[in-house]
C-alpha cells in the first residue's frame, strides 16, 4: 500500500509539472504573437510616416483612422438641427438638448438600471435621486445631466434651468478590452473590461404624468370597452 501511495503521489507531481509547462508554453506563444503583430504595426506606421505610402492590410492603426476619430457623434448632431419657422396659430416648439458621455468604465448592463431610473423625471428630481444611488454609473449620469442642463441655458435659449425634464435616457455599448486571468494548474482565462456610452435628452416643460403606461381610462370608457367586448362574443360551433 505504501508503494502504491508513493507511486500515485509521484504521478500527481509529474502531471502538475506537465500542466504548468504546457500553460507556460501557451502564454509564451500568445505573448510572442502579440509582440510580432505590434512590431509589424510599428514598422509599417514608421514607413508610412516617412514615405507617405499606405499599405493594404487587414488591421488599422490610430494614425490611419485619425481623420474619422474627430467626427461629432450622431447623437450630438440633433443639437445643430435647424427647424423651419412656425405659424402664429401653431403651438410653440419646445426646446431640447441632447448630450452624451462616452467610454464610461462601467458595464452597459449595470448602467441600464441607472438610465431607466431617471426617465420621465424633472432635472432637479433626477439629480436628487442620483445623488443617493450607490452605484458607480450614477455619478457619470449625474454629471452628464448637469452638463446638459448648462448647455440648455447657455446655448439653446432655455430661460429657467429647472424647467426641464428627462425625455430620453439610455445606454450604448462601448469599447471592450480583453485580458488574461490566471487559473489553476497554469491555465489562462479570458476577462473582459467593458465600457459604455450614456445618452440623455432634456426637454423644456413639465414631464407627463404617465411616462411608460398610457393614461388611465375613465369609468365611462371602461364601461364602453366592456360592452363592446360582450357584444363581440360568439357561441362556439354556431352559425
């Protein structure tokens, strides 16, 4: 029995060493491939800077996409939209302002709860509620709403900064970085670092009483619906 236990223990030690060696080899291969790709990008980037030539490749560098990186996001283009003049008998168009905060170090799924919380609230109530939310994304949402409120007063001719409400508040997916995490027996694992974009639109005026659900029906309307439903009944298997 003692010889069998020794053999089993020695075999376990050998297997653990083999797993460790295999894990180290895999990490070395990944690091080597990453280093080669980075060196290739750096060399091509230096050559393109010196000669001005472009290389057809299946990857892009920041210098190659530098012109596209400074474009204004589509959400902020709504602030520059010019509407035609209104007639005297038309209802005045309410002012609004769109604002966003990009690449927040917070997962979109967690930020969604913060965005839904402030929908349909006044600006003062939204800021007040976000001040007591113990989430990392609440601070970013509060900062975005305050910046949008300041933009509405300074750039969009809103007279009273408290006369605003949150008409839209939603989240978009941002960058996703991948990293390595060490697991047991020398095995590598994948970890994702997720970013998100937060969008908000403030509108002038008072918020609606029912933001999500339709307005509740009166007693007469509910009675009419019930009568219509009763009159549409039909006996099964009849003419």
